[in-house]
C-alpha cells in the first residue's frame, strides 16, 4: 500500500478523537441528541484546525445507522462509506477549483432529489469564499428555502469575504488555533502508535513551529520522523524546523545581561550563517523572554512554557532580569518585527534591536540623562515647561475658542500682575517709546528680524512667528502679537527675551528693550496716540502759518512726528478702508492711491 502522510492517517474519525474545539463539539453533539440540527452551518478558522474533519464527522453522525447519537459508530456501512469518500449522499465540493456559477447550479438542480440511502443529503463546500458573486447569488435561494433532507456545511479560512446574506442563513462556528498542549498530546499518540521514542522538548519545538495548526504539526512530525533514526531527538527537530536551541537563547541572554555586545553580535552572525531566518529568530526571542516572565511570576507556570525547559539555570537567569527589562525587550522586538516584515534587510533590523536592548535599562537611563542635561543647561527646564504649557493652552484654546488661564507654576514666574482677562501690556513704557519712535529705528529692527528668528530654536521662533515690530526708539522696540496667548508667554519668558535681544544686539550693536503688546490693545493705544499726535501737529501748523517761531527746534536725527510703522494716522483713513480691514483683516486689504 502506498505510504500516507501522518495528517491523513491520523485524521480524527469521531468527536472524541478531535483535539480542542470543545465549544464546537459540544454544540453539535447536543444538537444531534436533541434532533435539533439545522440546514446550514459555517465553519471558519485558520488552516489545519479541523474544519473539514469536523464536517465529515458531523455528516457521519447525521446519517449513522445508530442515530440519534452524539458519536458516529464508524462501523456501519454508511459511516464506512463516508469515511472512504464513496457515499453518494455526502458530496464534498471544492469551491477553489469549482468557483463558477455553473457548478453551483448543478448542485441546486440535484439538491431537490431525495437521498439515495441515508436520511440527509450533506454538501460540504470547502473554501467557500472562493465562489464568484453569481455563484453566491445562485446558492442564496437554496440556503434560504432548502429541502428538508439537505444539509449544507460551508468551510472557509476567510469568512469576511462571504456575503452577509450567506452568513446570516448559517449557524456559524469559529474554530480557534489549537493550544501547544493539544498538539503535543496528539503527536504523542502518533509516536506511541508507531512505537518511536521521543524527547518531549522536541515535540514542543514542533508545536511552536506549527503555530496552532494540527495539520502543520503532523506534517512537520512526519518530516522529523523521516530524518531521525531510532529516536526523535531535540537536535533533529531543531535542524528540520529551523528553530534554535535553548542554549543559544541562554547565551544571548547572558551576553545581554552583562552588555557584551561583541559576544551577542557574534552569536547572531553564527545563527544567520547557519541559515536561520532573522524574522523567525525575533519571534523566538519574544517567546523566550515571555517564558522568563512566566518563571518570574510563579514556579507553578512551568507547563505554560513554550521554548525553555524548567531547568535550574533558567530559573536563576529569569530572576536576574527586572520585569521592566523583560517587558522593554519584548516591546523592542515586537516593534522591530513590524519593520522587518516590509524590508529585505532583516538582519540589520535585528542587530539594531539587540543594540537597543543592550542600551535599555528599564527607563532609568533615560531619566538620568534628562536630569544631567537639565543640570548642565539651566534654561532647558524653563524651555521644556514653556513648550508644554504652549501645547496645552493652544489645545484648550482651539477647543473652547477662548484664551485659557496658565498653570500655577507659570504664574509664579510672572514679573507683574495680570488683568482677569489675560495679559496686561506695559502701556506707560510703550507710550514713552512711541514719543521717541523713528522710522530709522524700526526699519533697523525689521531688517534683521528674519535673521534673528532663524538663529533661535524652533520652539522659540514659533512664538514670535506671528509677531511684528511696529515701533522702535533708540533703546526699545514694540512687538505686536496677533494672539494674546503668544504675547503673554513671550513676555513671561525672561530667558527667551534675553536671548532674542542679544541676537538683535549682535546685529545692530544696540541692546534694545523688548516690549510686548496684543494686537487688540495695540489698536486702541495706536488710535489714542495718533489722535493726540494729530492735534499737536495741527497746532504746530497753525502757529507756523501765523509766523510764530518754535522756541526749541526738533533734533535733526528725529522726524517732526513719531513714526508708527503699521498704520497711517486714523484721521487720514477712509471709513470704507477701516471697515474693510475689520471685515477681512489688514493683511488682505491693499490701498491703491489714484
């Protein structure tokens, strides 16, 4: 007789022989005993978890000559013919190779005929998600109103590809991946049946490689048995499956613990040279550190270990790592796996991950470095606090649409009192600057403004991005801010003001005083100042027309009237222009003289 693979020879023939899937077995057995079976079932789940095998067992239990029973007898003619695939009333249909609507119509035409020699006509449609849209539409009516003797069992690994109308007409059973213990127990039955000694650690390696699929596990077992001699050994299992022994992981962990980078990278290089897959290696490392966490938690969890064996040296190694360290290693490796899946340079990613793990110290190193950096730079703490406050306040302002109160820590740093509505500008000092303001001084500030901003940090220059110098004297200049919150934060940040004025002094040779004012307050102050200044000019002009001499002529270096850069006197503005600027903003209004 031709040799058959293990997964075919040891395919379960009854619910009792099935591994796992307790929720499926119990539900179907209770329905069989109570004679409450329905006309359509949907079995979904990963490959190798028993969907088709369960369908054939259920078909045998439905048509068994000793029914109703929760188990098929596997001895009557009906059960035996279904087992060998020769029963005319149990039809297995592969939708992957018969996806056209014509094949489904053939089933629909024959389904109305009564069974030949059994109670039910069972249609097992495997990989049902491969059917075309027309085929699903043709099958839909039959599933909705089937003959009383017809039972449909649909099996698929991708249930999301099925139309909702099909799923809603079926009883759905989701098959889960099998546990490592279930797979190992099934492999033990196979090895005992063929009378082959084995090492249980080798079976764990196979079960882990199978990733919850019984068919994959039995196929790997068949391969290892063919490779092995008189005994299934761990070394043979590692070689066939491409896995790595516990000793290598132990050596890697030891090198990681003492931060021996050379030894660690040498071990990795040797594994890659032996043909190990870096992606698979990273997955095994995650499992290894997970096992160490379990050993740290309790010695009673040894049965849950997947990669390591509960040896004394492994217990000792597990308790030499802090839990935060192991969690950090797993997190680094998990993120690296995601990056490796989209790259051809997987070895480099794994090497980088190991270097990160060497430098990782459970969060302590990061805090120490930050503290040292703050100690070396006294302004760093203030800059970080200001930036955090800016982000928080801007977020709240965007949500509410109104300025918010600053934190208590910032209030303690304010050099002067604030009004309940927000920042209070130094109006008296600004008025003094306006009296001595000249065009040359403000133009000098404007000429080096962009260069000074480019020399600052981005977090600081962002606060000044919406600011504009509007007036300047020989010793001070006035900054108008579009947003009150920016004005307040700059005015309160003494280190920022000092740094910025130093940059300006380096360009102009003059140490200016920087005065901040919000745009709304500036508009009011400008209007009052221009109105008062306009009256004085009219008086001076009137006196000049009558021939009166000025007692003290103005200094030659100053103009006859103070200069404000961002506006003309209000008396000369057209009311339409003023209204347009209120509606659209000054930046969007351009005045063209006729």
